[in-house]
C-alpha cells in the first residue's frame, strides 16, 4: 500500500495530499499528466517521460520547475519509502487555485 507521494514540491504522507475544490484541475479539468512504470527497478524511458510531461505543461501555458535529476531522485525515493521494488507512477500537475470573483 502506498503511504507517501510527491505533492507541491515535497514528499509527504499520502493522507495529507489534498486539493481545494476550486482547483482548476477539478473545476475545469485543467492540467497535464503522464504515466510510466519501472522494470527491474529502473524507470522505463525516464528522460522521455520527463520531456513529454514538460512539453504537455508548455502546451497549457505552465512549466515544470523540477529538474530531471530531482524528478528521477524523487521517484526512486518514493519507491524506497513505499517499499516497492517495481512501481507505476501517475504524475499530474493541475492549473492550480482558481480565483473566485463573486459580485
């Protein structure tokens, strides 16, 4: 069972990862995602998945502040913390908080 995830720039307990209901990812389905897995304990096509995710964010006017080295390091750290020899990763970045204008 997964106990840890990467959320808002840090690895945290999965139970503490929450999105506000007014996040653009929820309100409008605005965001980007990618899915990849490991084989023999190594991320399959890590650089390609990282580049594809970064490009998807560019297409929606967002950008990834995480370097490839940190991305890869965090993936392996999550596998270690979650005691997984093999893993599937779903990475998602939403559009963030929607600013409400009620008049």
